């Protein structure tokens, strides 16, 4: 087990930032940790990385208690904070050498060379960090988080402020890294979660409101599903409504239809049988999924009952 959080609460004075939070992240998983602003995401990540003590509960990283063995825990974790703490007056290689020395890495030059190649800093390695674009600054932060080869990687909003090309590159890099390490990723970008993460944990008002595989969440939190279908000829609305499980149908021209149906019933075979009976050709058929963004909105707009 890489990360285990057991009944963790955190109080700031009388304000409760985390309320009896429990979850596990297994070795080799890439898990998205989501929540609206003020939900407790950053607080939880700071507790996991031994930067902040919990008021109650216990957190272990690879079996190490974050309160009792903080230094050992930090050696097991690579942490990229939301506000990437970089020394802008340092050169890229100089900064990585500084980080390598902190971790007392043997043969630091070879490891720095490896990190520069891994995160794609070859062309920028002789520049000062302050001269780099936002995307390359993030790469430096990732290189620093990875330089001591930690088994666990904690990333807090790693792609904030990046352009579309930089987003794609950093996402690809995180996915590549995640093949060998445990990654916990906090982000507000839902497409990022769907593209990278295998599992999603959603926190709201300091409590966990969802924890499951990304592929399963849509089935759990949606009672309806949607299919888009196009026929070669016009179809009567009343006939489509007669298909078992269909809840609602809409169309602009009588040929292209959006069909809302009960999630537990797969109507695709019935649609094809319907087309055969009505002597229609199916030109297109696509099943829409409930997105992570839809689920996030559904769960975090609800007020948690205390």
C-alpha cells in the first residue's frame, strides 16, 4: 500500500477543513483528487506530504507514519506544489544540482542528465529558470520532484496556466511517469482526469463524496443515458418512444435523434431491430457518457448535511 488515510480531520481554529476523511491509493495507481475551491484538497495533500499535521487520524506512506517519520516519508514522495517553488535566479542545471545535493544523491550529474531528458528540458537547460515559459517551469518542478526517484508522486494543480500544447505534453509526461509510480493528482481540469486518471476521489466540504474507477462513476451517479442516432429517412417520434427503456426523444429534422433512456437498459440492439422493421438504415449511432465534469457538478453543488 502506497498511501493510507484513516479518519483524518483538520481544524483551523473552529473551522473544519477535513472531516473524518479515509481513502487508500495503491501502488501503481494514478488517482485524481478533485474538489471545488476550499474543499480541503490542498490541506489533505500537505498532510500526506508531512508538511502539515492532522488534528485527528492517521496517514501512512509506504507504511511510514507521516507524523512520527516525517523525514523518511518525504524521501518517499515527490511533491509538486500548486505554487511551484522555484529559484528564478538559478540556472536549470544549477537548480537541479541544488535539489540533488539536498537528497544527497550519488552521481548527481548523471541523474540530472536523466531528469533533463525525461522531462524534455534539453534545449532549456542552460537558461535561468526566470527566463523559462510557464510550461518549462513546470517541467523543472517535475524534475525536482522526481530527481530522488520517489515511489510516490503528489501533484497539486500541475497544469495550471499552461497552453493547449503544454497541457498535452505535461499530461503525456505524467501518464508515462505513472506507469512506474503511484501518482495522486489534484486538478480543476476535468478533461485531464479523464485522460490520465484510473480512479477519482471527490471531496466536498471536507468530506469524501465519491471514490471509484473513472469508468464506473457515470453508471453510479446517472440513472439515465443518452444515444445519438441518425437514420436515412424520417422517423415518427411516437415510434421511437415505443422502444423499451426510452425516456425522451428529440430531433431537429426527423432523421437525427437524441434518445434519453434508462441507464440500466442497453437499447442499441432494439434500435437496430427497430430500423430493420421500419426499413431504415442506421447512418450513425453514438452512446454519450456522463462526463466526470457532470458528476463533479452533481456532487459538489449539493450541500453536505451535517
